[in-house]
């Protein structure tokens, strides 16, 4: 498939379009952006949305923002431009959003692969690695057909390979490591907020 993708400016993804019944926000003692990293299926989008709402912050899902900019799904970007093209666009958008204070940003699972991305994350905000076991991750994404890197004959094996490759990079950038496990989202968010409230920002 040949063609080009547009890269137009659009508003960021908001945390919750309704928010009518949202409880009072619990702001953090700092406005540094919070970056969520981790594998596909780790809960970056789900936890990120609830976390942003609880903190009174804007939520941005980098993959969704990239889809809005290009006008097509991530899988189509991979198909047209390959992973290398997707990663270039991802880096450009991460550079933009990582400069925004007061947001919760869910990165794509492979965002940590590029050295410049890791530098943006470590230097510009609080990085939370949402960690889960390979079995738990596969259980969450096994039926998801919108994961281009898992469109292989052995998606479980591919997922475990990606986890082995990326886990040292998640650990490298993380200021906090949070095990999502099987706890309910509301419980996970409360525990994560407690960690973030006590996190000391380096000067």
C-alpha cells in the first residue's frame, strides 16, 4: 500500500468528556507531566484516564494523538510507512507533549526504544513504569486485533520477546515502578496517587 499520511495539529485527547460525576480532584504538589510507560496491555490508557481525572489533569494517549494527527489508525501507519516511519512520528509527537506541564501522558509500548525518547521522558517529567507479567499481558491483549506487532503466528511468543527486550529500558527511565497485577483500576489509581504524592522531584 502506497501513499502518505497527514500530520495535522489537533487538540489532545481529554481525560473524560463527561466528568459530570467525577469526585473532587486530588492535585499533586508539582505540575511536572506524568509519563506512563510499559508494555501493551499494562493498563497505560485505562489507568491513565482514571489517574488524570482523579488528579484534575488532562490525559493524552500518544498513540491516539498520533492517529488523530495522521487521520488513520496505528496499524495503517505501520502498513504504509513501516515501524521506522511510525517511530519517527512517535518521537516528534513525544517531544511536543513531553513539554506540557500538568498532563498525564500514556506512551506507546515501544516509545522507550529510541534514546532521544528516553531522554525526553527522564528529563521532563515523572516516569511511571506500569509493570505486569507476560502471562497477564497476553491475557489482556490476546483478542486485540489492533496490535500490529502481534500479527504473527505466535503472538504470545512475540509478546514475551518484546517484554524481554523492553523491560530493561522501562526500568532505565522509570522514577516509579508500579505493579498493576489484577487489582481493580480504582484501587490501582488510589495506590498510584499515594506514590506520586510522596515522590520527590529532583531539582
